[in-house]
C-alpha cells in the first residue's frame, strides 16, 4: 500500500488556508482525516489494510496563529452577514429533492444549519452565527463560493 504524501500535504494546506478544524476525505477505500488543534495537527490515514500515519511537517506556531484568527460577522445596524468559511460549492438543500435549509423570511436560531459547502467531496454544514429573520440568501443553490462570500443576511432585531 502506497501513501500519496503529496496529496496529504495538499489536504493539510487546504485545512490551513480555510481555517478548518477537521477535514475527512474518503476515496476508493482510502480515507484521510485531518484535525487541527491549537498547537498541533493530527493526520490519520487509513486504507483497507488499516494503515495509519500520524503527524505532519506543519509548523505548529503557524497553525496556532491561524486558529486564533476568528470568523468575522459583519454587523450593519440590525443586519448580520453570514459569510462562507471556505471555498467550495454551496448547497441550500440537503439533497436535490429536499426543501432548502432556510428561505428568505424564515426565522432561524443561532447554530441552525443554513446550508452545506462541498470541498473535495466532503460536505460541511454552515451554521448560523446569530438568530433572527433571514432577509437575503444571495448565493444560488449549487454555486461556487469563495471564503468570505455572503451566504445569508439576517435581521437580528427580529430574533425570538
């Protein structure tokens, strides 16, 4: 069993660039889980033969500095923009036949899922950072988003 360390390095870079706390990729019976922690990065690689590799050549100080950077929620009056935490394809629905997680006009709670972002065949939930009434959902279902793109605008004065 050969482990593609270059591919693993690219996945670690993806975690760092997008400030992810965890990334799991599974492809043809081969899976990689990368978890970012405050001062270390742990990589688990497994294959049908249950091969596991731990550790990486990531600079711990660099990773720690990135963990300290927090997502910005922009507040303008009572309007809060919920921004994409990473690059990927944004889905407003859990599946093509399902209703959207949220629609304009819906009341949402902090932590409620507003959509999914797919990056490298991994789906990550996007939670609402605030509660209130959804004023706008500017990104269409199935569209590519960049880190920092506005996914939803919430009127927090309409909360609970």
